[in-house]
């Protein structure tokens, strides 16, 4: 398979996952509470990141001084869309 078709397939696959994820999250909110859905989304993200990093044989280096900013950014990025969708 050429790199062109591999790239097209990767973009289509990512687009499909991007489109399906909110629908599955909405269904999950109807059957479970926020915390279970939140933890499931985190677990799926960690599995995806782990697969990517092991396939590329690369590591992520995070400085201790950057950790508070990363945690703040991740919380805002996760909670902001949820609060926006729960508004009347």
C-alpha cells in the first residue's frame, strides 16, 4: 500500500473516531454518571497514546515545572465542553 493511501486511510479513520466519540459519550451519560464516563474516556485516550508511542518507539519528556500547566489545561479542555453542552 502506498503512503498516499495510508495517509488517506489514517485521516478517514481519525475523522470517523472524532465523529463517533461524542455520540458514544452522550449515550454513556444516559446510562452512567459523569465520573464513569470521564474515566472511560481517559482510559481510552491512554490506551491510544500508549499504542502510538510504542509503535513509534518515542517517549514523551515532561518537565516537572510544566506539569501544573498541563494539568490545568487538561481539566479545562475536558470540563469546558461538558459545561457548555449541559447549559439550557
